[in-house]
């Protein structure tokens, strides 16, 4: 997404959001393909797919594993529509942020890193 982000600068906002969301969902499924076929997670969230998907591929059931890893086709248009409708509202809200709000967001982010639980050995 980061590589193709500059292409969206000359697009209308709706087209840019749709393009980026399609790239995101394509990358999500692309990571599942490599984790099922090669036992190498293509994305961090595909690690769990290697636990069940790769053994299924070794048993000759790779098609079933890929089908289970793919998002349902009916959900894709719904996601794109929701993102398209909500994005202008979120952008307007974010543009109203001033220095105090930006500081609060940074402060909460840093507090979440510092206060995250650690594993004991």
C-alpha cells in the first residue's frame, strides 16, 4: 500500500480509498497463499494459517485451506462501501485536531508501549 499510495494523490478520494482497500485485502489473501503452500507466512497475520493450512496442503487439501483463508466475497463490497462512507467523516474529525489533541494521541501511544505487560521467565 505504501508503494502505491502516491498514485492516489491525483485520484478522486472515493477511487483512492477503493483502490487502497482492494490492495489491502489482496495482500491479506496473498499472505495466506504463501503460508499454506510454502509454510512461509507472507504477512504477520498469516502465521496462524501456517499451523493448519500447510498440513492440509501436504495432505492434498490445499484448495480447501485456501478457500477457508479467503474472505467471503459478499463481505468485500460491504467493507469498501463502509470505508468509502466513513472516511470523509474521519478525515474531517482528524483535521480538527490541534496541538493538545495531537499531544494526547502521542502520549497515549507511548503509555501503551510502556505499560504493556511483559512475560516473566
